[in-house]
């Protein structure tokens, strides 16, 4: 077997661990379950699963167009945002060319670059936050794509609207800027960017979003990219004909209408956030303020050991060692009961 | 936007056309619907869709291992076989290297090569059949992967066991041979290869199969590759962490147990095949004998015009012009009623 170095060097993804009976606060899933409107719509399609899905995702793209006040040509759905990142590196990165992202961020940007033999540069964070001036200095003539998560996963920190627009003005127009907004629907800050407004000015901006988080459909796998129609048409060439399964398409289109569920999920998240902030403060633990549905918190001890001890107490979280931080965990904001159980367990191990 | 030539040159896939109210005999779906056992299992998982799927597909790989009498390390599931083909070209083809396949075959082999900037060589068919000696002569020092469909889609012809084993003995061991057996469960010929038996001898053999055809789960998207464990471990590196959705995993594992549905689907196919053969003979139309659930038939007129006329009469088939054959169609073997309706419409347009 003749292997390729860029593939051999890929490190396996480390998924959140699920223990039977444990509360899973490890993968930033919606603790309230799935959008009820999505589930209801999906059930009506169970007698058509012998048929191929709509390869063009026509209904879902139309629903996204209505939701955002754009035309369907601005949208391309994928088998989760993960697949979208592959579309992007496949479309823009040739072997030896470079992708720029940050340290302590979502690992799939690096993976998507490696798959197409791209090299990756990492800009440091400061207190879990993007430093856009540092990112600008890391751009090279070989840089083809910049991946930024906003809010950032796993730190939860966000980039403000003015700073991001200023950054876009300084990035050379031939470099594609991918803004991963997987958690955008949870962002509560007044100056969180209205990124869709920037699409018409910055043709090199690609925004990715997902139905895995606030809509509670992680199991179905559906994310999407929003970009200029010419970019979408080009990315579409890299796509398998039936990349998004039929139930995901149906559920996602219906979920967009479920404003009640989205509001309830946001409200639950805000309540949990305040509770966890207060408890961390009482415990004198440093955390990063979050605009997402998880909190990055330093626990003053080895995070893998702590992870194991918490799991023994029925709560799974994500140790941050694989992100290069040995003494922090990322905990998903759960229901009030789940958050209390987590704090009780945390107090026992500190 | 700086584009890549290998991506710009990709021609869009031409999906089967679905007309409201028409009988769809265009995409080789199972006319009996989905495996009832698969549907029953799937319904029990609808309350867990807010959780990420099992990234390791543990239950499905275990079920495949039991089904085939191998260990789970021989299997890797994908988002349909289409995704498996991407794993393979991503893992083995670098820009400028070559992929070998045949003319008049499944278009996704070419697409998978193009995605990684590979070049494609095509061996001709004779009467819709593989010519393995011709394929051997087409191998170059740059050939990394050979893709063969058996039975071939769209011609339905198959390669016999002895000829295929002889072929494998002559292919250099560093070239990966992908045997796409999407329709294997329909094959009725006594000398159709027992390809799994060859896995231990030929470490360069990769077999792909799917739940989209006889199991009736095309809408869910799940296929898999069977190969030597070291090959599977290497291919696994090219995979997104959550590439197979949760319902697909559950349904596929249950479908493997549904021998009653598989037998019923095979029996329906054999009845329809004999009926269509007899009708084509009466109409003096040349067709290729099939080992799959579709028939390639020459209709003595432009196939795109005929396709349109058939659709006007409520039956959709696949015109073969995009495969380079202007006067043939591929028709899926349907239920007896669907087959009769197709023949009635066909007689009207001849």
C-alpha cells in the first residue's frame, strides 16, 4: 500500500466521550433536545427513504433564502459543517499552499487543509480571544484560506463587529475568509457581527452555520455555507451528488420556522451561563466569558484526570489537553439540573 | 476568487428526474420501499437526534462483521458509497497521478479522481462488458487506483469469478483495485465473484457496497468499504469525525437482519427481469442481460427525446446520452405494475 504523507500525518479526531447514564456536557449539543417542528416534519418523510434525497437541496435552500432574506444561490448545505470545510479546502487549496487559523480552535480546519495536502499556520490567542492584527501578520503569499470560529470553539470568546470588518478590509481579496458561526444563534453580545451584511461588500467572505447546535439536529448532519453566488456555484462542483440525507433536509427546513424552540434554547443557555459564572467565581476558577453554549474554565489541575473523576461522578466534559491546554475543561451549558449536577461533581474533585 | 483547474473542470452530476405522479424507474431504487426492520429500528432513535452520531460507527461495523463473518476492522461506513470513493482517491491519488476505470460506467469514479487532481483513463467495454485484458494494458506507472463496477452500472453486465481473480493476479500489488458491488445482492449468476474470499489473498482489493439499493435506504445515505484492516485504518484518516448520520447507522444495522425483505426484493427483481426481457424481445429491442435491478436497452431512437416522451406518459427512465450512448435508456426493474406501465408507454413511443 503506497500511502500519502499528508494523509498518514492526520491525527484522529477526539470525540466527546459518552458514558451510559452520564450527563453529556462534552459536545455542545442542545440539552433541550431537537426542534419539535423538525421532528414532526421528519416523521412525515419516513415512507420515502428508498428514494434518493433531493440532490439540489432545493427546499432547504429556499427555506434558508426566506429565513435570511437572500436568494437560494447564496446557500450550499453539507453533511455537517465539517463537509463544508472540505468543500472549501478542496476548492481553494493545492498541495503546499497554506491555510491560516488560530491555536485553541476547532480541529476540523486543520484536517480539511491536510486532506488536500495544505500546510497550516496558527495565530496565538490572548485570553482565548482572536487577535486580528496578529492574524494579518501571519498571512503569506501562499495563504489561500483563513478559518475563524466566532464565537471561538472551545474558548467561547467572540470577535466584535467593527474589528472583524476592519480585518476584512485588510485581508487581500483573493484569500477566502471562512467565518464559522456554528454557535451564532447563542451569541448575545450587542456588537456580535452581523456578518450577512458584509457578504455583498466582501466577495471573499464565506459564513458557515449548522443545524447541529441550537436546532438540536447533530445526529442528522446538516450545516451550510453562505457566500456570494459565484463562490457557491464553484464550491458546488466539489460536492457529491447526494451529500445531504433526505431527513436532514426536511428537518432543517422545518427547524428554521421553530422560533419558539430557538428562543427557549437561548433562554435556557442564558440562565445556565449566569449560574455557572457565579459558581465558578465562588470557586475562584478562571473562565472565559462565552457567547456560545459552553464555557472554557481553568480548574487548577490536570484536565484529563479531572475529566475521568467527573465521569466517575456521572458527568462528561471535554478536557482541553488535546487543544494544548493541560489545566482547563470545556463544559456545555446544560439544563439547570445538569448544571447543578456538574457543579456538585466539580466541587467534589477540586 | 482564485479557482483550481481540476475543480473548475468537474461536470455536474446528472441526477434521475422525478416528475410528480410519475413512476420513477430512473435511479435504481428499490420499488418495494425500505426494509421494514430498518424503519422500525430507526423510529426508536428519533428522540436522540440532538446528540452527535457514533463517530466510530461501532454498532454498524459490528453488525457488518457478524453479517460477513469478519471482524469490524474490515469495514468502514461512509455517507453513501460516493463518499467512500473520495476516501480512496484522497488516500491514494496525488495531483497528476492516474485512476483507471471503464467507459459507460458510474460517473462518481471520475469525480473522485478529479477532486484530488487525478487524471482518468477509460478502458472500452464490449457489449457492455468489462474487458479485463484491455484494462490490464491500460495500466501505467502512474496508475494508483482501478475502479470497476460489478455488475456494471449502467450496462448491468458482470465479470465472472475466474476472470476477476485472474485479473487481480496480474495487477501490480501497489495499485488499489476498487470493486464497486452496489448491486451485488441482486446478482443471480452462479459464477458472480465471491469477492470477500479474495480479501485475504489480495491486500490491494477494496470492495464497496451500499444500503441504497436492495435495502431501500437511498435517502439515508450509507455505504461501506470492505478491505484489509491496515487499509481501513489508513482510509479512516480521511474521514470526517461524524460522516454517517445516526439514523443511517441504526437503520443499516437493522437492515442486515432483514433477510425476508432482501429475498422478496430479489424475487420481485427476477420476475420483472423475465417480463422485461420477453417484452424487449417481442419489440425486437437489443438489451444487455443484467445481474442488477436495471436493464440497459437500445431503443432505436434518440434517447433524450424518448425520455421526454416517456415522462409525458408518466414514466421516468435514464437516457444514456450522458454515458456516451445516444440510442439507449436504462430502466430500473420495478414492481409488475410499474413494469407493465413502462412497457405500455414504450410501445406508444416506438
